C-alpha cells in the first residue's frame, strides 16, 4: 500500500516529498487516515542525526491524530470513522516484565518506535506521521475524545504524556507545590497538567518575560532562576520539580529548592550534565530521577484526563510544505508552543 509522505534523505538535507509503503491491514491492525501530526524536537534530532544511528530516508512524526478507515478481523475496540491517536511507539515484545506492567516504553527487548526502528512485521524501518496514512497494531492505537479541539490534540501524544507520566508516578496532588523548569513544548504542558491536578504551580525560568504567559497557562507564580535572592527565599519549599530543559545545565540550584524527601524528574536532557554536588541530595534525602513518555494504558489515561479538563496544547498550524521553516523556528525557540501539520496539505 503506497502512501505520500515527507522525508529527510540525509542529515543535512531539507525534508521533501517521498512515496512509502505501508503494510496491508492484518487481523490485529488499524489503518488510520492521518489528519494532524505534531512536530516534536525529537523529529528534528532524528532528521539531523544528532543522536546518531538515523537510517535514511526517515519519515518523522510521532504525534498522530486521524480517523480509522479500516480494521482487521480481530479488532473490536475501534471502528471506521473513529477519532484515534498514535504516539511514540507502534509495537513492543509484549512479553517482558516492562510490557507485562503496561510500561512498553521500557520494553526490555526495545520498543518499536513510530519512526526509525526496525519494523518486525514489514521489514525495513518504521515511518512516522508525516504521511497520509499509517497501519498500527490495535494495542498501540488510542481513543481520542471528540470533545477536544482536534487540531491541538496531536502534541498530547508526546509532550502531553512526557509530562503527565512523572506527575502521576510521583503522585502530584491538590495542594502540592510543583515547579516546572523551562517554558517550551514540554513545559507549557507540565504547567497545564499540574494545575489541573490541583497543584500550586511555579514556573521556574531564566526569562522573566515569560511570566505573563506562564500565568495564563496556569502557573500561580514565576521564579526567575537567575535571581539568587528569589531562589534562596524558596529553598526547601517544593514538593516536586518537573525539569523540561532539553540541554545540559546545572542542576544544583534546583536541588536546593526541594523539600526533604522530594524529587526532581528530568524529561528533557538526554546528554551529560555538569557536576552535581552530592551534599545537596544527601543532606535532604532528595532525589533526581528520569522519566520517558508513558505506556499505552497511561497515555490513554492522560488523553481521558485531558478530555475531562479540556486540556490541549497551544499550537500553531502549518502546511506540510512549511516543515523546513518550522524546524528552523523550533531550533530558535520561536513557537508557542508546538507546531502541528495539517496533513490535508500533503
């Protein structure tokens, strides 16, 4: 089954049109006509081979929203015309301890990512949502509520679950004081979700000019991390900190903000970090942890939570032909807060 798509052909080329093959629908499969696809910074890293290992051509896109056009004979939970989503994964071994606990993102044999993974069914590599359609095993298809603003749902499939999962796993609740470090594609979702959970949300940023927007999104306060006096005044007062900064940075100032036994979770930085002073952790029994997206069950829980609280991402819509300009703007932090491609433009 041939379908139109957009792909990077090399690490230094612009993305452009390509025709790719999708597998025919098998018994457990769902075929989806893609309506919207979010643009994630991971798409750019992969297209540019920033993390190494990219096999070209690569079709990015793992924030997919569309409608079912066909289902396999074993599929009963999805029907033609239904609004659905596909996130960062399209398969896993389904037999290891992680998969048994609905933590497919930590599959011990390696989850099959929506793009750039070895495809265990069709061979070759998986291709993502910068395309007209996709065929996915029903276990990795998610129900999307018709109540939500559909165009802005797509980034929930990555940015949403990346921030929701640690908030849930560390039991953020009403009355907790939660810091969100960094106001970008991830950070703006962290603010919205923590606020909906009833937390007192403090936006922690190096840029005081972001304060008004942070409060619009649900933050009750803005803490400028470059202001040493302000940081000292809030030392030891946070129940939880969600750190969304995607580059190497000094963690020590944020550790000082945590209460005894509190945790800071990293969801953005995938590279070596500067030296950490162990005393900051030891003297308060504090923790630094990491978190990677979420399993399929938790992603569905997140989508249902967002439907209940009317939460979507702040998005800017683009046509497929504008993707290379969008990539440049993401790298320049010139978007509030996620781009979404209208796939009718492909």
